C-alpha cells in the first residue's frame, strides 16, 4: 500500500468557512519557507512516502504553490491538490501544465448552500467554472500516452447540505469527474463553534438511504465503503455516472502542518 502525506502548505485561506476543520484564514506566524518545504522531500522519501496531497488553508494561496508542486513531482512523488477553486481563471492553465496525480475540488452543496457555508457569493460559480474547464481540457497528451486528468469532488455533508445531495448528484453528472467523496462534518476546528451543522440521527438515515440508492446495490456496510471509480474511456463523452461514496482517510497517513510539525502517522495494522 502506498504511503501518503498531507502537506499543509499554509493556513492562509481566501475563505472563512463555518465547517473548516483547520480554522483556516490567517497564516500561522511560523510557517515553513519555500526552501524548507522543498527540503522535506528527502525526509519524506526516508519515511517511504510516495504520494503527497497539498492542502491548507487554501494551498493556491501560497505564493510558490505551483513551484512546490512541480518540484515534488520532479522528485518522483505522486502529487495531488485539495482546493476550494475560488481563484481567477489566470490559474486554470497552470493546473494543466503541472501534471497532478489528482485534483480534489471542494463543493459543499448547490449554489445557495455552498455559498452560505463558504461565506462567499461567488464561490459556487467559480467552482463550477473550474470544473467545466477541467472537464473540457481533461485529456492530457504526452509523447508516451494519452490519458485523462483525474478530477475528484469532495462534499462536506452537514445538516443543510444533506438536502442538496440528489440535486448535486444530477449536476455533477455533467462533468468529467472520477469520484465524488462525501465527508460528514467533523467536530474539529471552526466547526466546533457551529454544532447546528452536525448530522442528526435522521440526517444520517437520509445519507445512508442516498448512498444505498445511488450505489444501486444492497450492502449493510455501504456507509463504510469507498469506491474508486474508473475514468471514462470515451473521450467524446463528458458525462460520467459518478457514484457517491463516503470519504475515508488513508490507512497510512503522515500529516505535516504548515509550521513543519509532523502531527500524526497512522499505519494500518
């Protein structure tokens, strides 16, 4: 099994979301410099890390985000990014130039719900514009192969967005995404200040019913399953029958905070 690290480049974020488990917004006073971040490559190799997810805060808010991503790729890591996608279109092509292993995009409901919890009236439209761009430009041409860009959507499910799941599912079928991960809100960070967001017992039943319906298969353990969907091989077809699944943290996970602290190492039994 591949070992994975989540590298929080910065705590800086251009949004101030109610459910943020990192309480992001302002950068930490002692965040690593770019040279210090790049120097982590050797240490991570020694730890046996093969995959790195760049996160934050909002990782694109780091002034050297693309430089850092490319450097880790050049050193042989599989690099993914977790982003709120609320940046200008000037960044779009850069995401194609850097050959990310996967791009995770946060989308927390339909327009009104998403914008409410992201505290931004423009966030939803910017996310959908970026999804459309990636979908239309998802074929990557190289000298050796023709492949598809791996695009994933992560939805933080809370007491309000639970009612958007059916509509959001229909909307996402219009884009070329490989998977849709549902992540119930956790009592961490800023979310602890908003207990009204946590799923009630009836909300959990709605979530379970939604998953069972859209998996199109019966399973007593459907809530604990994570399905890795294969990418659509038909280059002319953008729609993909993406099945939702619950987010599951990798069994082997090293978390590196923006100040360089190694927060935890989870290993499978």
